[in-house]
């Protein structure tokens, strides 16, 4: 099959003739290593931008960060608006999700299919009569905020993609302006929704419940995301931008408010500067020492002037009318918790992990020195009796 894939690639070069040769000098993509794959699939592509067909472009097909195939539009002179692209892949293994990079007019574009596109061994995607269209009008949010989307696409339905690098098993918050299919969600890890904050004595706990099986995950709803592996996730969807949208009005509509607490998403960065309307009501954990601040690792603190959060993340906010005005009062056993434990539970309500939230990074830290029973009760010491326990982010069976 490797030989067949290579022969197909050579055949494509022969068909294209001079049409591809003149573009070689400005091809920004590396060569494809056909020999490391077991087979291939064929794609018939067409590139459009703002409703106009793009004839002068090079299409590259990627899986993760690995180039799987590339071709120049018009490689078949009989169909100058199409690219007949050979995409390499393996016969077995995990789902191989594909996305595109397109080089046109000296600009590099990215396109992330919605719905997700999977490599199919010996498959054919698109046809001359009905090519698979790559729309360069798709907006890439990446780590920018929502402002460019609003300024350019008011009153429009926009195909949007989002890329962000995560570390495997290190959870952090996420809030998207588009819905996420369960297929996309489950491909990258587990998404949790806010289930409330409870108090038992001086112990405060926020619970997050697995929502990955919900279809789709809701636009504007904040989630805690635990990636299954280290790497960049590629989420795509459609955003309806109102004609009168502004950065103040186009905000997440779905706020998880339970009891005296809310889990709130944001599409833009927030800096809780002096005088900010929410200053004094936003809380989180500091997971590391911060030089020059009276914040010790593992302490629950009220967001002070200078705290911030990046776009497309979420934070916890206390809704009750009275707040402790200073750190000295926070350390008292009053209505402001000293420590906020984080519990992750599966769809059956079983505890899977515990940890603490870092307000400044939006990440969660899981403590390997803390033990819990399977029903979520914290233990004073490491257990010795037979049973199933939670230790940090691991499920431990003692026999």
C-alpha cells in the first residue's frame, strides 16, 4: 500500500505537468514522507474565499502537526478549479482527524473542518461534480479575543476555529462562542460542567460533573476541560454575530449560577484593576508562590487589583452580598472559605479526581498527598482498609 501511495503521488505529478512546476519555488510546505504510511485516500478539493473560487493556491493536509499530503489547485489541467490531493495515513490506530493549511496570494490560511474530517483508508472524499470545499473565510480565534470577529462580521454567520495548546491531564477552563459536537469533545478529552459549591465545616468544595456525552456542548457555557494528551486542540463551529454586536453585548449568555456561586465564561481578557465592578467578588486558588504578594501556595484568595484571566476561559464568582473586605478576615472561619477543594465526578456521580484551582492560570492542581473515599469524603491519612480510593488524579485500589 505504501508503494501504491507513492505511485499515485507520482501519477499526480505527471498529470499536473507544468501547472505545478512553476509554483515549486514558492511552496512553503515540506515534502510528504509517503513511505512511513500504510495507505492513502484521495480528496477532490476546491478553495473559496468570500464566495469566490481561488485558483492559485497550494493545499496542505495535516493530522496533528504532521503533513499528510499537499497539492496545487489545478494539478489536473482539465479541471483548473480543483486539486486532486493524495492524503497518506495508517490502516489502524486512533482516529486521524484532518485539517488544512492553504497558501494563497502569499498568505497562509488555516481551515478546520466542521463537522470533523477523518482519514479513511483507501477512501475518496469529494468529486469533480461535488468537490470538498475549503472556505478561507473561516475565522481563526486562536488566543485573540472576540473583538476582531465582531468588527468584521456583524450580522453574519461565521465559520470559526479555535486552537489552544494543552498539557495532558492538566485541567483548565474553557468557554467557546460556538457549540461543540460530542464527536469533537470526546476526541480531545473530558469536559466538565459546574455543579455547585458546598461547605462542610471549614471545608469548601466545588464539584464539576462530566458533560462530554451531551450533544452538543453549549455555546457560551463555561466548562472545565481535561485533555487526554498533550498537544493542540482544534475546535470548530458556527457563530451567529448580531448586527448590533459590541464587545460589551456579545458575551457568554450561559452562566452556571448555583447557590451563592457562579461559574462564568469570558470571550475577552479581564483585568481586575482597581475600581473594577467585580473586584471583591471573584475568587480562586493560587497554586504557586507569587513574589511580593501575600499569597501562599494553596491559599484561597480574593482576586486583588492586578489579577487577570485570558480570553475564552472561565472563573468562579461569589454572588452573596457581603464579602470579607481584607485578607485578615479571609483567614477567619467566616463566610469566606480558606480553601476550595475541586471535585471531578463522572456521569454516574462517582468521584474521579480532586484538586485546587489557580485563578491566575485557570488551571487545576491535583494534590497527591490528599486521599478521598470513592464517595468524596476526605480522609485524614492514607487508607489501609481494602477499597477504592482517590489519590490526587489517580484511582487507587487497596486489597
